[in-house]
């Protein structure tokens, strides 16, 4: 098994755990850091499976600490995983995409996650106005 195949094998159960929901008594939430071959890192905090003929997950996560991204993670026919970000054509942020090179489960405090989401929303609002 190659490193990319191993990363994909660890990624699917980690995304399933995110999709299972949050424990209301826990002060932190699980996240999954997905490192891509090009060096980008997507810290996923929300995942939902997509009905498709192949493995597919719609995810929401952070890049560069606070930029919120919506992406799709797909299984490939050779056992690897690929991330593709869907952005509108007017978005000038770097597109996140490529083969998954590594996967690392993590935790983030709910307060920290809320602050990062609020910061990302404020940044989007100031860009548009």
C-alpha cells in the first residue's frame, strides 16, 4: 500500500466520525487535517457523505487558519483520495485541490472554531462590500 492509499484508508473513517455529530458535553470538536501533495492543508470540521457511484464526501474546513472552504473529497479508482474545491469564478482565493498525502485527526475548541468561522464570515463580508 502506498502512502497516498494509506492516507485515504485513514481518511474515510475519520470523515465518518465527523458526520456522526457532536457530543454536547464535550468542550472540543473533532477535526481532520488533510494535507495535499501540493502542500495545502484543509482542516475539516464538517463532513457529509454524497450519494455517488464512488466514495464522495462534501466537507467544510479551514485553510490558512481561518479561510472557510467548501470542498469535495473523492475516492479514486486506484485507492487514493482527491480533494476538489468548488468556488465561484469571482473568488480570487487560491483553489484547494489535489491528491491527499496525509491525514491527521485533531480536536479544536468550540470557542476557537466559532471565532474562526466568525472571522471568515467578516472577511467575506468586507470583500463583497
